[in-house]
C-alpha cells in the first residue's frame, strides 16, 4: 500500500506541478458589457457616477444617480490565440486557435433610498477565461484544455457624506468553477493517458470599499479597493489510460484572488466632453503560490509560479451628441504578472493593450441602449516549459482578443 501511495504521489505532482490554475489573458475581467467598461477599456469604471454598473465598479458612484435604474448587458469574447513552437521534443501540433467564443451576461440595479443613500445589486462574470489546444498539442503534457469561470453576486450601499464626498461598500459572493485536461506521458504504451480536473468549484467572498470626491465643479476623483479572496476548489481528479490503474481521487486546489487598488479622475472639458484617466495596482504576487492536496491520502504540496504585482493605466474620452446620443473611446495598458522564463501553457498571460469604442442612444419609455467593443493585443507570451520529460518552447505570434457588448438600460 505504501509503495502504491508513493507511485501515486510522484505521479500527481510531476503531472500537476505548475498547472494548478488556468485561464487566458488574466482572470479579472474589466469589460462588463456596459458602455462605461467595454466602450472605454474599463478606464471610467472607478469614477462611474452615471450608470447602474457603478454598483459593481465603485459603489460610491451610485450617489450621482437620481433615478432607480436597471441595466441588462451581454458581452461575447472572441479570440485569436495561436502558438508557434520552436522546440517540441514530444512531437505534436501547435494547436491552431486555442480560443473559443465566450458569452458573458451581466445585470446591474441601483435604487434611491433617500437623498443621500443608495442601494445596488450586481451579477457579473468577475473572473473567466480558457484555452483549448487539442489532444495532440506540443504542450499537452502541461495542459490540453482548461476553462475557468466565476460569477459574482454583489449587494452594495453608498452614502453621500457631504456635497463633495461619497463612500460605498459592497460584498461579492463568488462562485468559481474550473475544468482542465492534461495528457499523461505513459512511456510504456503507445497512446497518451489523460488526467481530468472534473467540476472543481468553490464559493468565496471579496469586499469592496470605494469613495468619490468632487474636487471641483468639473473634476471628480474616485478610489476603489477590492480585498483578497481565498478560493479552495474541490472536485475529482480522474485518471485514465495509464499502465498502473489509478482510482479517481478527491482534489483540492487553493489560491488567492489578489487584492486590487485603483484610482481615477473624471474631468469635464465642457458640457459635452469628458476626459477619464485611471491608475491601478493588482497584488498578483499573492496568487503566485498555489497549494494542491489529494483527499484521503495526506498528499499535499505548494508550488510557486513566480508571479509579480501588476500595474495598469488608461485614458478615455466621452462626448455627448444631439438627440441624447453619446460616443466614447478608450486606451488602456496592463503590465505582465510573469517573466518569460516562468510563464506556463495553462496561464499564458503577458502585457496587454486595450483599445475600445462605444456608442449609446436614447430609446422610448425611459430606456436607452449602448453597444461597445474592445480589441486587446496581448504580448507574445514566450514559453519554454518541460513537463513529464517533454520540452515545448515557442511563443504566441497571434494573440488578439475581441470583446463585443451591448446593454439595455431602463430608468424608473
């Protein structure tokens, strides 16, 4: 029994070392399917005091709204994520386009409680992403496919302290799910085996604290902080196609969704023109260490992805047109959390540039509509990774993401 347990332990950690968590191009989503996010690259999120999605982006901004309102939104994410290999000692293909279309719904509601207080409720896909390289991918012994999804239900509250200062708080209830497949280099048989993380999920919590400060008639300053959230995904590790049979095992993966801090400025250039800028920090070094444990075996280990904190910055512009129409533009940059030598196939992140545009117009009966799009250019994400005695190296010479979203807003 002890020998068998040692074989299982060695197999699990040689297979899963560095592959515990996965998605593509970062798992905090800034494009929420609303004109102030998808149409302005997320730059105006922190100083949003004009739209119901402030219930999520910065609850303090809700005090700027004088009517109850609801927003129903949806975003479709398309991608062109293609790896170009230089080294492939295990053979195989480059995997083609690893991105698949993703549908992301959203819902926001704000209610005026009194002259100074507001209530908000939001339902958003706060985290998400995935890649599908195919069964014969050159890096299949690291990952073949992976999908991470997460929904956040967030009640929030805002209070206007005085004519200049408003504060807001929120608590997000996070539901996270992970599915992943990895090929097993059996060595003893012709075909690869397969390990599957099946329906790993967990619930967690993340606090939100925000404020807005009206520095002058034309300038609004916003700050929002999101706390760290501990996630423990639990589910089954299924193994098949190996020379030594391995029974399905309970599996737990622990990591921390990092804390974030963001500051923004909204400045009215005129009655019709508004400029937005933002700066932000995300504590991705807290996510670097992932702990994996197998139930009923006593096996556990911690691996370090060598991730660093990231920073982001952006600028956006919005203009009112005649007839209740608006258009907006946005440009944003986010640094990479990992150096080339530490990057892995399951999480091929790099620096990102986002370019956005949006358009909105009024409808009948207190309703209005908006559409927006964000094109994201991700860095080449060079990778040189060895797993299960097989090396694969190269870079993503095509790495583009396109978010297209639309919303319906109704004011009561």
